[in-house]
């Protein structure tokens, strides 16, 4: 019989339960977010508690992946776009958004890439990248940190 967690860190257990529940309903949270919500509770403690909860509920990582439940980058897309105040219609596929952001960032860096190069590497059509770029560009100032590029450089993107 597995240990119930009695005597363990209750805050970590609560945060871990929240993490697992959010994962199950496909509204994932990062461990860092839970750490912030739990007044700076160690991410390591939360991670251990998550493993423990999954273990005692007989849910190994392989079973989770086989059931199609788990976390991928696309799961975060809806929430992050919402926090940026982006409209629902801008939420393209995660691959398209990632490719668009990669292209946008390369335009701000010294190592600029052609849209054709990004298209070839990501498999996203150039036309799709261009449309997505036009939709995402108004939000560039919210996405690109000030330490990465000046406000003027970001404005020139659009």
C-alpha cells in the first residue's frame, strides 16, 4: 500500500492536485505559476508532489501519454493569447503561431531569416505565415520584451 502523503507538505500537495486537475481538463498551468500562487513554494517540492500524486493514482507518464492526456505547447496557446487580449480568431494552430513568432523574432535579430526559410523548416505555408504575421503583429509590443528589442524596432515590424 502506498503512503498517503501524511506528514508531507500540504501546500505542495494542494498545488500538485491543482496541476493534475488542470492538466486533465486541458487547461494546464506551469509549475512556476503554481509556485507563485502558493507564495513562492519551491517548484521542486511541487514537482515531487505531482509525481507522488500520479504514482498513488496509478498514473504513469506512459499511461498519460497513451490516453492522449498531457501537456503540449498548444494547450497553453489559448490562455496566453487570452492574457494578451488577442481575439479568438487569431488563435491559429500552435505550429503556425510558433512559426510566425519565430519569423517575427528573427526580423528583430541580427540573424534575419527569410519567410521562405521559416516556411521550409516549420512546414507552414508562406501565405499562412504572412496572414498570421498580419494578425499577430499588432500584439508584438506585448510579446517582445524590452531587453530584446527597442520599442521603435518592434513598431517597424508592422
